[in-house]
């Protein structure tokens, strides 16, 4: 039997379930990119509030494949959240996703829902590459194939950007105020970046439309919860604990954090009652999280993968890894962060190390390694820029960048192919093909100005630091390189 509204009553008492009438929930939020993270984060914060106000249900939209819709529609949108602390699993059923749409199959249905007056927020977790932007500058990539397509066919868009602008245009024509945009992706200034990109897109369509889009509310957010991709063994474990099949349960950790700028002209759920923090300016929180958590995650993912570690916890167990990550956070990243009065930074760093070591979360290094060209600028390169400006050291950060290059070339240390997932995978593979000398490999990578900007490739110290790090990795391998780090 499968989880659904009909079968939910048969769940064991230990499984928590929605305490509101599922039939009364209506759509107030359209979420683009209904992946694992959204279902462990925003959907959970929202679920906690639906008994107070059932008008904030979520319409989950996939912009790519029908997988999530196909898994969750037969379950009436219900799914299980398994919170794993290393000792056991705390299971609950989430009911806030009340509608599922697959944009490539029916873009019109998505646009209708986005243009509906009941929709007051359009939120996004579409991964960094979904923004169709230049990660080094945060501006729209007007040559991106999806953007070229959407400018030529505005009424049948493919990209999130095309959907947002067309939906706003329809709302304006119908005399309905635009929704609030809420980016929940790991991008610095995610709200500002999104606003800049949709405005640039609207300018290319119609200046009058751009004038409206420029004034749409687009608060920035900082999101945090580690959510690995679900595996078949997770599905089996959840089914056996629930006594019901769930096509797509979500596995996560106990920790969660959401900091949001207060700017919702059409209203919002009272997410603060579920633990979200509303602030005027989220940037200090974002820097802290992107540079400490995500910067560490990427570094340990590339080095860990190369050293044969399958998961983050395995990577943390490699001799030297914890010392490297701790030193990277304490000595190289923390001095670059803006002050957050009253915030206990050492405690936050210690908690991060503990979260990375959670053995119950099978967070694959390969998953974190994906899309490096889109992630490196905000995770590692921003910190390096600040260290260069301060005349301070950044060897550990440079090692993270060199490990990405080593990984992205596509062969592991035993010469086996790596399944490198990156929108620029082919370009990267071609970059340094047939070259073995570290300095020539670095020079080839530094031609990627969309990743490194023009300033970093022009910096002799940065180039030298990368060559040194890559040379060590190529000579000694990742495991031996890590062993040289001590706390
Ligand atoms: P996921 O793979 O489960 O889902 C990704 C979603 O993005 C899918 O719906 C996919 O269809 C969509 N997508 C991918 N490429 C796209 C494109 N080019 N255009 C439009 N949509 C696209 O991943 P996830 O775990 O849900 O993570 C998604 C994002 O959430 C991350 O990239 C990150 O920005 C943010 N996030 C994730 C975590 C985490 O631990 N998983 C933590 C914090 C933030």
C-alpha cells in the first residue's frame, strides 16, 4: 500500500502527521524546483502553520523532469520526512505540497497558477545553474540557450526566469499585483541576483514590463539544512518503519535555519512561528553560511572524492580532513566575515564540524561536487579575494580550488573516469586535455572568466598558490596531502 490521504490513517502512532484538514488547504505559494531541499525546508516550515492559515499551500513545479510529480501525485502530494540524528529516525508526514506540475509538459498550467490572484509568493530552489547567469558577475547570460528560447517564445517559457517574467506580465494585464519572489538557492544576495536577472530579461522583452519587474519584492534569504539525495535503501527503510510505501521520502538532519529579509507586499505565512528569523538585511548570515558551510563542503567533497570517500562523514574521517576544514574555517574564512553582533562564531564552526560528521546522513561527496563552476565563486573565490586584499594567507582555500580542477578534469587518482556533472563539463574537459604540467593546467582553467572573473587570473600570487596546491595533489594524491594537516 502507498502513502496517500486515504491510507495516512493506518500509519503507526509514532509517525507524526498533519494536524490540519488536508482538504481545506489552497495554493498560496508556487515553488519552482520541487527538489529534496525544498521538501525538507520551506515545505516543513509551511506545514507547521497550515492549521492557522490553510491558504498557504504549495504548488510544486518541476521545470525539468516529471519525476517528482510522478512520485508524489499518486500520494496526494504527501511524503515522509525522516530526520536522522545518528541514533535513529524521527518520521513525519508533510502535507503542505498540495499540487504538482511539470512545466515542460504543460507550461500553460504553470503560468495560470503563477498568475492566479491566490498565488502571493513564487519561491525557488532551482540550483545555481537554473538562474542562467554568469556566476562571476551575477548578471543574466543572454546567450544561454534557455534564455534565447524564452525571449523568442515568451508565452511558452523553459527557464524559471522566463516563467517569472511572463507570469508577472499576465498579472499586470489582469490588474493583479505581482507576487513576491523568494529565492532559496545558495547564492550570495540571492534576492538581489534574481531581481537583477529577471529585470534584465524583462528589459530585453519590453521596457514597460521591465519597469514593473524592477519593483517586484525579492527578499534575500539564507537557508540551511543538509539534505542528501534519497536512495533506494532510504526508501526501503522508510517503508518498513511506516508500513506504507513512499515513492520519495526525504532524509535530513535535525538542524535547520532560515533567515529571510522582511519584504512581502502580498503577505506571507507566519514562518517565524516555525523558527524562521526575519531581518532587514540577510547578507552577514549569508556570507557566514556560504563561506563556512558551503566552502567547507565543496573543499571536503573534492578532496574526499579523490581520496575515495563516498560520503561527507567518510571524508571527515580521513586523517587530516577535520584539521583542514577546521583551519580553513577558523584561519582563512572567519576573518573575511562581517560582524554579527551577539553571534557565537566559534560555536557555529564547532557545530558545523559535528554536522559534517553525522554518520546517518549519507550525503555523497559526488552530489556536493556537482556544478562546481557555478558554486566556486560564492563558496571559495569570494573568501580568496578578501584574503588577497588583506595580504593574508589562503593555502587551504587554494587547495579546495585546485581539488576542484583535479576532479573536474574527469579522471580519479586510479585513472578511472569520474561522472562530472556541470553545465560546463564538456568545456572543462576540453580545457586542459593532454596537459600534465600543473602551471599549464592552472592557466587553462584561469581562462574561465565566468568563474574566476578577470581579477583573479591577473593575480600572480593566486596563480602561484593554485600551482603549488595542484602540484602537491598530482604528486602525492589527496589522502597524503590531507595527512599533512594537523589541529
Ligand atoms: P535536487 O536535485 O533534489 O533538486 C533540484 C531541483 O532543481 C529539481 O527540481 C530540478 O528539476 C531543478 N533544476 C535543476 N536544474 C535546473 C535548471 N537548469 N532550471 C530549473 N530547474 C532546475 O536538489 P536539492 O537538494 O533540492 O537542492 C536544490 C538547491 O537547494 C541547491 O542547488 C541549493 O541551491 C539549495 N540548497 C540545498 C541544500 C541541500 O542540502 N540539498 C541545502 C541548502 C540549499
